C-alpha cells in the first residue's frame, strides 16, 4: 500500500512538471513571459505588454512598469513604454528586420525587484502553429531561441544580425 501511494504521488509530481513545461499561447497571439504577462508585437511593430488575471482576462497595468530594449543590427534601442487601456505599449516601433534579441524588464511596483526576459525576435509565421516565430507555441519551442532548427533558420541566426 505504501508503494502504491508513493507511486501515485510521484506520478502527480511528474504530471505537474509536464504541464508546467507546456507552452501557453498568449491570448493576443504573443509570447507569454510568465503565467500572466504577454509580450506581443502589433502590426505597427509596437510592443504591447498585457497583464492577465488567473482567468486570462486582461487586468489594468496599475503600478507595473516595463523597460524594453532591442539589440537590432542597427544598434541597441530602448523603447519607452506608456499605459494605454489595460496594457503597456511602446511609444515607438521595434527596429526593422528580425533575428535580434529583445530584452524586457518588468517591475510589479516601483520598489519591487525586476524580472528580466529575453526574446529572440523573429516575425515570420511558424509553419506549424502559424504564430509569429517569437511567440511560437509549438512543443519544440526551445529550439527557436537556440536557432530555429525546425523552422528554417540556421543555428546562430539570431546573432548574425
């Protein structure tokens, strides 16, 4: 009986770990930075950061802030963010091109510790999930940040631009 209970407990832990690794697609079509924050690039190439409640419905940004940097071929650019509706939106667009790193620094409050996220920005659609590559929700997502080996990019493409 003790062995059966132990096996059930281990199975539940394993299933929880598997579920935690599953990629959750962003409601707007962007990349979820964490369980409740989406990074999205709109048709004008402006960054939109939306915060969600546990039900994945948008919530007001409140005191949350974000700083976004793009390390494009043309040089490093800092995008100023402003609150619009329930989201933080960049005042300017991302630089032209793709295959460069975008860094996002989020702070839930002015005196809180910042969280940092790195995104390899590729805007072309994934052939499998049809989302922009930076927001791909395919199971082999880790391959995207490491070189897009299953989506037509060569190893290291993100670093050549």
